[in-house]
C-alpha cells in the first residue's frame, strides 16, 4: 500500500514538469534560460548591497562574508525568479 501511495505522489509532483517547456527568454533570435538573467540580476544587486553595507559600516560586523554574500545572492535570485516570471 505504501508503495502505491508513493508512486501516486511522485506522479502528482511530476505532472507540472514540462507541460509548457522550460522558461526561456528570446534574445537576438536565440533562446536563453531565464535563470541566467535572474542570476546576473542578483549578482549586480548583491554587489550594490555590498557597497551600501560597506558605506554604513555593517560589513565589518559580518563574520562569514563569503557565506553571507553567496546566500544573499541566491535569495535574490530565487525571489526575482518567483516575482518576475
């Protein structure tokens, strides 16, 4: 019984995959995955936020800078992906 419930749940989750194709953006006649643009957007915003944090003096308080800025970039990428697509 548990095996059948698991199979039904897996098929329900997979039904939303691939119905309309991958999210793409057409530029210059080529198809680009939309995640590339969200990644570039999040890197630019993260760099601007870092400059702002350095100017207000908050950057010195961050102990693990690399982890903080990578996490911030990923959060911005996911949020922009959910909000704009």
